[in-house]
C-alpha cells in the first residue's frame, strides 16, 4: 500500500511541476484580451471615420 501511495505522490509531483502548456494558455489569454480591446475600440473608430466621410461629402456637395 505504501508503495502505491509513493508512486501516486511521484506522479502528482510530476504533474504539478510540469508547465509545458502553461505558456500557450497565457499567450491565448493575451491574444483574447487584445482581440476584445480591438473589437471594443472598432465602434468608436467606425463612428469617427463615418463622421469624417460625411463632412467630406457635404463639402464636395457644396463645392459642386
């Protein structure tokens, strides 16, 4: 019985110390945060670009 518990402890310690996939998860979280920030900012940017085009269109209509 002790031998089996010892093996289980060794396996659990190995699993706890293994962090090979941790970097990938962190990069995925960073990429998701950047994507969410970009998506949130697109609404504001789109409104500003639209207002610039509307201002240019009205100037062109006045000029012609």
